[in-house]
């Protein structure tokens, strides 16, 4: 079985993070109002909205146009790689555990990065735990020598949607959480007793055009779907179509089911198998790997493109089929066109203050080189967050098991007609954590212009 022991460095495209805005981007009054609130004020903000309202697009626009010295952090490695930022743990040197006051210390050899910081952004904030929020507050107070000011006087902007996937609290942390916090969500952090935040709700949905489908999603989001909405949704149940659908990806709650589907479908192909091994350099932990280090592919395999193409031949989330491959090349058919796919690099960064430039700069501390491809007969709902599909199959198997899971799965698709359900969605599948309703008590809404 041919395999490349290590992808040649010459195969990798230069990793300029794609901050490009969508081709049809327009600076709507809503986006301009959001940008002005971040750039033109020192208000602490929580920027939220339903799936597909452009939270990621607004963040990209801000990064292109801001004059503020800022960093973008995320609660998980994958989220940090996707947003071209740094994890909260890495930036503040937090240990990988429940963060308590004695874990927060001065970060030595950080130069003037903390003193120069105007703004700290957290992307995917819905997955940030309360102890991390308090850790950020304490670390900024210590490292900026402003012990009496919340967050050391730094403006904080959070991007996320609490109606989507929640923070993960490991079993060994649960007892500590019950003792210290009312909920694991960031808004339960102690710092909110001392600081004001405002909430900006983005309301225009760009992903779905059909109002009836939007209404169903909104009801599922809030667990208020009535019989009429459930009947409309479950009109998409068609188990037989799941077997014959050639251009759909299956979303499922668990890794075990997704892996089993992919393995079974790959083994059915009688074509020659090629293995592509990633090149991992420097500091790049396994939890942050964007795809497999040992990528097994065969002609006929269905694949997911996991990064936007610079030449705009595909986007992150495009589905294709392997039509030709050898040790050094892969060709994928996407729609009616066939494209040669080049290996790319993902970079892990660390922020640093540069005295000469009087700016916060990014140092590359690690890289992961691989073809931007995953097997795509199935992926988990969790890994689908942030992606958009024209067609998909939802296999709830033994049921959803966490808050927001069904909403995330359904809202990945552009239309109701693009969804195939392997079995009906039941009310018990729609898990909703009522505690997130408290967000309105903590963060009064700052109305964005529309």
C-alpha cells in the first residue's frame, strides 16, 4: 500500500489566514452598528445571534478595520485554530484544570503585551466556562497592575451563542462547580458582580432564506416547537434516502457512530488505498489537530473540504469525491468541476508585543501540514459547528445528549428541503438548558441599527 512517509514541505501553501469576507458581503447597518460599538467605545460586549447571522463575518470585518491593539482567544484548540487566535489557557499560561485564584500568576517574559492591550476578544464564548472568565479577569488585573479594575481595565468582547453547544465540565470538576458557581456558563463568573456588559443581538439570518424554516429553527432553538413545527420538521424523515444519497454528509451526536460510518463506507470501496501523513512541527497539541495525522483515502471516497480555498474553488464545508490520487497528488470533484488539492498548513500562534512596531504581533510556535480534507460520510454535530451545507443527513441514533445539539445540527443546512432525517426528531431530543435565559439579567441589550 503506497504511502508518503512525510508530506514534502514544498507541497504546503503559505498559511496566510483567510480573513476574506464573503463575495456578497455588504456592510449592513447592523454590522456597522456592531463594529462602531466595539471600535468606537470601551464598552464590554457580548455579540450574539442565531446560527447564520454573521457573527464570524463581523469578527473578520472588525479585524480588517480596527486600530485597537487586540488579541483573539478561544476556549478550545480547534476554535483557536479556526479563528487564528490563541487558546485562553496558552495566552495566560493557565493549567488544564478548574481555574482557581492561586493558579493565576504573573506571566513573565510577556514584554509589554498586557500593558499595551486595548481589547481582548473571546470567540466561541458559549463554550467558555465561568472559572475561565474569572481567570481572565484575575490574570489581567495581575499582569496590568490594576488590581481594582475588572479585567485590569481592558475592554472585553465575547462572540458566541449560548443556544448552541455548551461548555464542557469534566466529571472531576463537577463537585467544585456546584460549590462555587450557579452554572458552568461564563455569565456565572464572579467578576460580573463588578462589571457591566451590553448585549448586541444580530438578527438578520444569511444562511437560510426560507422564513418557514427559520421559524422552525427559532422554535427548536428555544425548545418551544409545537406540533405544527414538529410535523413540518419530521416531514423530512426518509430512512431509505439515507442509503442512496450520494452528496450528503451525515451528522451524528457521537464520534463512535461517525467513525463507524466512515470506516464501513471506506472499506466498501475496492480501490487502492493511499495514506497521507501530516507534518507536525513545534508546539501543536493533538486536541487542536484540524484533521487526521494519518489520512486514509481511496478513489470514490466522499470528503469534506475543511478550509476555504484561496482561489475560491471551494469553501470550508464543501463536499466532494476523490476521483484520482497517488502518493503525491489528490484530485477531488466538487459539483461538476474537478480540482487538484494542495496540502496546506495550519499555524498555532502566540501573541507578543513588539517594541519597535508598538504593536501586538503573532509568533508562529507550531504548524500542522496536511491536505485540507476529512472523510465525509459522517462527522459529529460538535465538529459541524460553524459549517454550512446544502444537503445533510441527521442520524440521532440513540438521541441527543446535550443542550443545543439538535439546533446546531438542523441549522447547518441552508434549507429544510436539504435535510434528510434518519428517524423523527422527538421532543426529548431537544435538550434546552433553561439557565441560559439568565443572560438577559446580566447583559442588557444594546440595540444594533438594522
